[in-house]
């Protein structure tokens, strides 16, 4: 029998995540996952988006208040985890 050792960082755990657009601009959410490929959504001001992410991935949030500049914010999916209650 062969034993395979995996680094903790290589273990991918799917989690339910939520993000709300707190700005007055339209944002684009994007994430590359190993299971589902790319996740990409347009999210309007005040809108809430639920999605399945991986615990070791970052959600990329693109927004633009100025037509000549695009801002990128990376948010770890672990911080967006939705707590499920019974």
C-alpha cells in the first residue's frame, strides 16, 4: 500500500460564500476554481451574491468609479463563508 502525503495548502474544500456589493458602482466578481473552472458575475449596488468557492481561493472584485481606472480587490473565500444553521 502506498501512502500519499498532501500539503495542507493543496487540499481544496468547497464552502458556501456570500458577498454584498457595498458600493454605488457595478462590480464584477471573478474566481478561478479547480472544480468548476471560472466563476464570473456582474453584481449591482446593494446586491447580494451566493456562490460556492474553495477555502484556499480568493474572490477578485473589479470595480470602477472612474472610467479611466479599474480597481481590483482580492478577498479570501474563507472570510466570505456563510454560516449554515439548522
